[in-house]
C-alpha cells in the first residue's frame, strides 16, 4: 500500500468555535471538527474517502510533490 501526504488548511472560527479543513490538492474536499484533534481526524477520513472515490471511478489520484508553506507577515496600517 502506498502512503500519500497532503497539506491541509485549517480555518479556525473563533466566534462559533471549531475548525474547517480544506485540502488544496483535492478540489472540493471540505470537512470540519469542533476541536483541532477532531478536525484532523475528520480530514484524514475525508482524504481517504476522496481517494477511494477517485480510484473507484478510474480517475487519477493527485500526489503532492511539494507541500505549500504558510508564513504570517504583519504590516502596519
């Protein structure tokens, strides 16, 4: 079995709580969790199901060769 890695983006909602997760390499994949741990578990499950669906439909499975990096830059306004 081949092991793949995907970068995920966590969007924290401070007002409602919880996290929304997107996976840039897998268009349309969105999941969420009430805690960081739950969001990560849901992301892993969603990615697995997404890939299973691609394979079942004979579609190619995207592979990330380079993982994006995020850097926060502060600017004065």
